[in-house]
């Protein structure tokens, strides 16, 4: 088990190194950073001096090593556009994105699993067919369209919920500003969270349904019924648990993509998160922010994957190989 | 005569399909006395397993019991509501399935599954249930039961798993055990052991056994009576010794002739020409008539019902109709 964790951590570090290489190459290939930093009037001598001061004349590997060294300490340089440390910028925006992702992830998981189980158990019911049809729409409509539709219905026509922004926020600790503790903050997160989570929800629902139908056909479910166990025990104790391994995998990866692809939702709802920051940075070729964002997303994916792998062990005893080997 | 433990009367099981309704079981009747072992033989698709599933109320939809009655100790059970039927399953009728590798839920320990089943049917504490489970495992021949009970199914070999399955089927002291090809998936070397365990433990508890198999050898050694099914119909039923010594139905005779014996020295085993008809193409009259060597006109027109010969045997064959016998 410990060996497994260590092996996975080493693999994760390798992945991060590759991503770092990609991020770093942004600096070299997306235009000349000097020209975005200095004004039109700067002389060639000024530019050369700045270039030397920033270490841009050093060999590639030296620069890359310096980039990694700084990145490990959380230093991604200064934003070209805002002239603030990149890490500070991202950290100030991160809580908004994480809250949005968390809420929509929870919506997606809870609704996805329960609807998936429901449609699998009532395969021929009209409500199941209805849910399946609606879920097709959820899979096929692009996120921005769903966002705009929701704004139109619930913000413009019905005027129930705000259409943009985060509402009122309060400080929670030193750097975490939360919208979840205020009424307006909670109301503001509903539409973007649904927009962001809808696709994941339909995906999880269809996956749970398919896995559930598969498991319900197995011999051990038949045998569980033949033993006279109650429907509840058969469906939720025996069947649902067996569907969880693939569902955990997909949900984990989807949580990563919820954070990564919050960009569109954040743009539609003007949500002040890292996604919106990233879009602005792309417009202004703010390479340090882009590079840091890339690294951050990769880190989140890697961590989630690690957690997913560990969850397999919790759910499926057959994977706990060391114990089985010791026994035989 | 005492009331039979199980009485199946004119059972009909149908499967609606796109191309008409298939009759998998067509008017099958038989009784099972207390503590008796009834062997049920026939080719694949003859309806052996479906008969077992019908008794325990677990026919896969869209299949359904379309006619007939099933009585358990004077109580009609084929039309019970789901919840009442569930209380009979495992408690009064235990079931053993064919493949022990897939009958147990891989995610729960043997103890979990045993205790869950015991406590579903008997009002005893977790601790008592556990003691009972250990005693049962010990009885079915699992060494070091107290220690191994907390293992997962994948820690056990196939034969051991089938012992666990038998323990599960018997843990609430059922009056009847339906064993659906309990040894087919096992190594030849452990088949005899499993049959012995099943037979002993049922005899000990006075449970009747309905042993479904296509292995005539197992039937000959284990069963008190044997029922022969052909194309969803009962061909012959009677005491094992008599049927083996002198089969009355030409199909049974063919079956017996196809078993190799040590004393006989014929070069080739007898083979029944042709194969069992598909359910959508059962011929008029006797289902066996196209393959029968002793067929005559009446067999092609009129379907023979089982004829009670008075010596505990019933044969569904016109050759044994008193009228035909008289005519010569």
C-alpha cells in the first residue's frame, strides 16, 4: 500500500514536470515578454538591460530550472498586466472558483447518482424515459447556451435569481472570501453552479444507470434476491456499491474538468474566479498568469487522480493484493 | 397420504417476444415430499432452471407464470405479493446457483453476507448471527471457519465458495433447497464432495432438495426420485432406481443409453438422433415425436399427458396409454 502511494506520487511529480515544461515554453514561444513589459519609448539598451536582469539570456535549461525552483515555492513571477505577484492574484480568485466547482460537483454527483439509480430500477417507467430524454439535451447543449438560457428564464423573465457576479462576500480566514455565508451570495451561485454541473450530472447519471443495469444482471444480485434480502438491501447495499468504482473514476476526473472548464461559465456569469482571470490574461498575453494557471489545473488533476486511486482501495477489496497474497 | 411439501400443478411459464409468445414450461406437475431429494434432468433449454426460478418467484421479466399453481405446505405461493414471497425466499426455500465464482458479492466479506441473510430472516443479534454463521461454515467443511469468515469471496477457491453458497442457502433453515446445477462449474474432483455436503446437511435438517442437473450420475447417487423434462414438458417421473433400470419413455431410454457404464462393452454410446426443438417450433402432438424411434400416428396429432401407472411412476407417452396397450 505504502509502496503504491510512493509510486503514484513519483508518477505525479513526473506529470507535473512535463506540464511545467509546457508552461515554461509559453514564455519562449508566445512573443517576446520584454516588449509586453516595457513601453513603446524604451531604448534598445533598456531592453537589453531588462533582458539581462530577468535572466532571459541564460541557457534554456538554467532558465527552466529557475522556473521550476520558483514554481515549487509558489513564485510564478509578476503579472505583466496587473504588476502584482501571480500567486497572489490566483489565490485571491481561487476561492470563488473552488466554491463554484464544489457546489456544482455536489449537485452533479448527488443528482447524477440518484437519477441514475432511479432510471435503472424503473427502466420502463415514463418518468425514466422523460429523464433520459432531458439528459440527452444536457449532454448535447453547449454550456454557454445553457447559461444564457438560465439567465433568460430565471434572471430576466422570472427575476428570481441574480444574473451575474458573486453577490455579497465575507472574509473567512486570511485569504478566503466566501459567498456561501450570505443570502445574496447563495442566490448568486445557483445559476452558475447548475450551468457548470449540468453536463457532468447527465454524464454521471447515464454512467450510473448503465453500470447499475449491468450489475443487476449479475449472479450475485440474483443470489441476493434468492436469499430473500429486501429490495433496498439488494439495490443499495449490493448493486450500487458495485457500480461505484467506474463512477468514482469519472466523477473524480469530472471534478477536475469542472474546475478547469469553469472558464466558460465564469465568463457567462461574470464570476470573479480564476477562469475569468485566465481569459483576461489570454487577451493581454499575460504569460506568467497563463503558465501558473496551467500548472494549477495540472496539480488539481494530479491530486484528484491520486485520491481516486486511493478510493478504489477503500471500495474494492480485490485490489488490496498484499493481503490476499499473504493469505495464500 | 400426508400433504406434500411442494406441489406444482400444471405450471406454465411464458416469455413474450417480438415474434410471439414462447412457452418455456408447458403444464408441468410434480410433488415433492418432505425430506425427499428430487432430481430434475433434461437437456439445456428443457426448462429445468426455469422451473426452479418459478418456484422461488424469480423469473426474469418479461417472463411470467402464465398458468398453474405452486403450493408450499398447503399454501399457494405463485400468486403472493412480492413482499410476502421475499419472506419465503431464503427462509423457507433456499437456492444454490450454478457458478460459485459469481454467486457471491465480491465487495463484502463472507461474514457480512451470511450475517445479513441470517438477520433478514431470524430475529437474532449480530453476535448470535455471527456464531451461527461460523458454525454453518464449519459444518459445510470450511477449515478454520472462525478465522476465514472475515475473508472476501476472492480469497476462496471455487469449491470452497460453493460451500459458502450452500451455507448461505441453508442459513435460515429452509424446508426446501433448490440446487440449480450446483456442481457444473466445479472441478470434477470437488463435485462429489459438494454433492455430499449438500445431501448430508439437508438430510440432517430434514430439508427437501430439488436437484437440477444434466448429470445422470449425480442423480443416480443422490436422488430419491427423478423427473425428466423435455422441451418444457414433463416426460417421465418416478423413483430413481426404477427409471434407471427400466426407462418407460423413449426419450428417457435414450438418455440412459447415452451414459457410459463400466460393465457394458458396446463400442459406441447410443445417441438420440436430432436435437431438442426450439421453443417456437415445438411439433404438434408429442414434442419428442420427430426423434422417437417408436413413434406412431397418434403421437403426431395428440399430445400425451403424464399417465399415472400406479407404481409411483408417471409417463407422458402414448405407448403407455392403457387403450394403446390393449390394442397391441
